[in-house]
C-alpha cells in the first residue's frame, strides 16, 4: 500500500505549514482539529479540500502556506526512538549501494525508520526490504513512522528481531540478497554473516560515526578476502543564501554525521589483484572498541520514558494515516459504483 502524495488535502494527511516569519508547523489533519499559536487559530477544516500548495488564513488573518511534507521534511520532524540517518546520507546510501527497483535489501538496524523509507521507495513494489532490529521499542516507532508516511505498511517490508549475526542466517537464504546496509556500532562483527547472505557482485555498505570505526571496518573487509577493495567517503551539505546581490554561504551547515564505506562481494574462489598499501603500525585492542560506544562518541541514549512518548506520538500519526487511507478507499469504491450505475 502506497499513498500517492497528490490531490486535495483530506483528514489524516500530514501537512507542513509555513507561517509568518518562515516558522514551520507540521500537523496531521483531524476532524475538529485546530492549530493554536500566539498569532491566532487555524482550523484544520479550512485546509481540508484545498489543493497542495495552497495559502490559508487563520482567525487573525495570518497566512500559512500548506504543503505535503517531502520525505526529507517528514524524516526531520517525525517522532524518533533512535538517532536517524540524515537525508543527505540516505541519498548517498541509495546511490552508492545502487539500490534498484526489484532489489532484495537487508538493513540493520532499523532505528526510527528514516533510512527504511528511502530504501522502500528505491526497491519499489517488486523488491523487498528486510529490516533487522534488536530493540522492539525502536521497531514500534519505525513501523508507525513508515505507516504514517506511506499511508499503510508496505507489503514489501518485514522487520526481523535479533542480533544480525544470528538472525540473518536464520531468516535469509545464503546468496539471495542483493544489497546490505549496516548502521551499527561494530559492523565487522556481522560481516561474515553478511558475506554468506550476499549474492556475488552484491554490495555491502556500512554507516559509521567515527574514524576509528571506519578504519577497523575497512581492515576487516580486506582481511576477509571475499570483498573488493573498500571505498570510503563522507558527505557535507552547505546551503547558500541567494537574495539579489546577497549571494553567500549560510552561516550554518550540516557537517559530519557519519562515514560511508562500501565493498562488493566476490565470486566464490575469486582472488582480486593485490593492492599495494602501507602496512598498519598497530593492531586493534579491546580498549579501542570501548571508546566507540555511543556515550563515548557523544551520542545521547534515549530514556525509557521519552521512548514510550515517541512510540505514542508515532502510533497516533499512523492512526491518522490509516483513517485517511480508509477514506480514500471508500471514495474510490463510491466513484466506481457511481460509474457502474451510468447507463
């Protein structure tokens, strides 16, 4: 089930409102709903029935531009259980991993579902996405966010629970996966299972936060002997202010969020040409892994109380999406019945 982001607004739709001074509000349209600000009240009923890109007014005659959120807008405003993969990285992942329509893709972990949405769009209705997650609470947030955005749970998506090293060989037949995307603390721990699952020529792409993680993942891929020489990169996005002759970079930019490192699965028994490189002067120790924990690298652990709140928010939005999907289905059936009654 996929919601086509087109046509007039209706109850259950997510709407991004740009108000005075450019302030954004993202709401879910509900029967009897109201948006209250210090500049007045905007009735949801005044938005319903309007085409996408309309301008509506509140009770104090302030104007709001109403648009359906793009995927990047939705991701940045949706409830979060775990940290998300930012849109700038999700776009690079889809391209560098070559996620194609019809592909069988594995991702771990699912987090809050941000990357899952980009992957589901890329594999299309004929592909399949297997998402692996160790924490069921995170999966609940991700499932609700995906349902809200697509207007229903995509049939080409399944969430598996458990550690990937154990769950992947349990749930997926060896050699049947086209692409694997790993967003986890220690991706090298699951690379042997990933290698077995990938078809020859398949791509593994790891998203890691620190340079030490990047280095260890790269060395592990090389030492396995079943992958091509790994390639690493990071993406930075800097916006620009363009207003007449005032053309300059924005004062703020999205800098480092993570590194991408990818490699391709070799055919059985294949030995790639040797690549000359400088030998490492030291080996990794248990202490190295300790300094890569989320707390050590500055990531904040979400509390159980906040996580439960995010789950409620995500499920509430998903409920609105289900109502909108049911209304669309009823309208379609009504239109079909009316058409059949025409002599």
